[in-house]
C-alpha cells in the first residue's frame, strides 16, 4: 500500500519538535497498515473493532496526556497530532480515543478521589477497561442544564433515574461518568457496568459513525454508593463543560485528518481520471479551484491548531479559542468531504473511496460536542459579553 505522505504546503513539520513528528508518524503508520485496509468492512457492518483498543493502548494513545497511572504525559500538540491521524482512519476511532482520554480519564484524574483514580485509571490507560460519558439526554443536547436525570440521596448512597442518549462507547463501557441533578445542583458520578437498574442498549440504524458504538444509558432506580460521586466536581455544569472543552480540542485536530484524506483522495483521482479528449480532470479550471480551496483551508487549520495547542501547553488556551477551532475545522472538514465526494463523480458514492464515509461521519462530528451554531453563540458571548442562548426575560 502506498504510504500517506501528509499534506504540508508550508513546511508545517518544521514547526514541530522531532518528538512530535515521531509520535505522529508512528500513529500514521499504524492507521495506514491496520485501520485503513479494514475500516470499510467494519463501517458497513456497523460495529467497532475492539482489538484496536488494545493496540491503541500499546501505542500510548490511551491516556496520551495523562501524567501518571501509566499515561504517556504528552503535550497538547503531540496529542492533537494523534487525533488527526486517528480521524484520518475514521471518526469512530478518534471518537473512541477522545471519549476515553478527555471525557473519562480527564474527569477521574481531575475531579476524582484517590481511590477512584487508582481503581480506574491504570486499567483505562492499558485498554483493559472502557469508559463513557453521560451528559446529553434525548431532549437536552445543546441545553444540558435542562437535564431530567436526577440523583437523590439515600441513607447508603444515591439513586439515579433518567436517560442519557448519543453516548459513545456506552454499551461496551465498564464505567460511565454521569451527570445528574441533585438537590444542590448538577454533580458528576461514576456508575459501574452491571449495577442493578443501569442498562446501556446500543443505537443502531445510523447513517454516520457506523464504526463507533453509540448508546443510551438508562437508569431506573439505580442505586450507587455514596463514594460514586466525583468529590472534586463543582456544583453545576462547570465540571461537565471543562470535560467537553478537552474533547473539542481533540475533535478540532481530528477534523484536519478528514480534510487531508479527502483532499489527497480527490487530487489523486482527478490527476488520473481523463475526460474530454483524454485530458485529466485536474487540467480544468474549476477542478483546480476546488483543490486550491481545499489546500488553503487545510493549511489555515493546521496553523490554527498549532497555535491553540501551544497556548494550551502554556495554560493560556480558553474555551472560546477551542470553540472557534472546533466550529471552523468541522465546518471545513464537512465542506471538503462533500466537495471531494462530488469530484469523484458517481464513484464517490461507493465504498471503494473514502470521502463519502468521511462526509457522513462529519455530519455527526459537526453536530456533537457543541453544534456549529452553538459555538457561534459561545464566541458571540466572548466577544460581546452578552449571552444569547435564551430569550430575554419579559418585563
């Protein structure tokens, strides 16, 4: 198989350290050799290939930025490059890693007790255990504050009732990080697989993210112990949103992988496909315009993520920076995937080519972890100081 050369118009690699390039190339080679030849079959059959879980653990993908408990302790840019390469393989693969790292290990390491950390983090890093993150509900996605899931105190702990939906890894998860309303406000909890009253049926018949496990989490008088609460979690949504911020950063990097793969596939196709007196499609002005637009947006996205990654490593990146990146990169990844699919003509709707699969996946990625328009509002509030999420109160 021809090795992927990367897309580097402005010598982007010269802005990276030798270690960052080595880490990226290691994951790139693994994706090229193991994921890309197999992913279409798993996508068509609608299941996540779980042996990749152990392989990612061996490569240091799981717990990539975690300092301790077996984590690699990588910087933000190195971790971002890993997500870029995983998503070049498939969004489902990057989603699995994002959830494990940003939405499960991060809250346990940041807000968990010492006992919770020791119990879960080594096994999560090693790929022996899987986690999921329960915030979104059937009727409350962009407005998580309206959640209906409740946790009520009992003499021995808590009782959970409610439903979470669109939960990556839910059905295969050994532990769920779940947010629920208490009498004091929203708090985070760890709920173990097998707890009576807790079920996690998988959601099937998806057009998108078919190589990813998507589930509901259903809690029916689910009794959990008092120490299931994340003791360092704030009352309210701050903790949950801090976790989402970590995940959105990885998503923004992953979208570059989609852009690259679609651009390179379309470029190769139009260079070899001939029409109109035997001339390659690449010789036509409209085709060249499309390729130049793709390359421009890839290059801009690379520079954007490198700067935000460096800011993150210095503790200077804020949620508005990451919202801008997630909104921009997912928007252009979807645009580029759609354009590439169109440039492939009728062949673009077949599984022989990758752009159509990326296009369908990006429909979900553009929506989850904050829909496109929600990130407009996050940026708008940052710019103006005026929140526009809810209509103004009357009177």
